[in-house]
C-alpha cells in the first residue's frame, strides 16, 4: 500500500467517523459530518500541498483543491 493510499483511507475513515459521531443522540448529524470533514481536510492538505504526487505547477492539483473546498463549503451552507 502506497503513502497516498493510506491518506485516502484516512480521509474515508474520517468521513465515516463523522457519520458515526453524527448518529449519536448527543451530537447533531451535521456537526458530526463537519468534524469528519475537517479531519479529512487535514489528510487532503497533507496529500496535495505538503507532499504532492505531481509538480506544484500542475493545474489539476489546484482544480482538485478548489473542488474539495467548494464541496465542503456548499455542504456547510446547506446544513447550517
């Protein structure tokens, strides 16, 4: 298993953990998802910006970063 596979797995586990926490009666579902999304964003930043698999000048990297953050922002706007 490659380093990036572990980071993708960490992102998946973070989001699933957010779902599980959101199912607890003491935590609202959107709050659990917010926590999981923020944790997954840490893995995302590690994979894309700290040690990118492609040169930093690649436009695809910027596109992926923008898409991830727009999706997270859209989720936050719709549930809040």
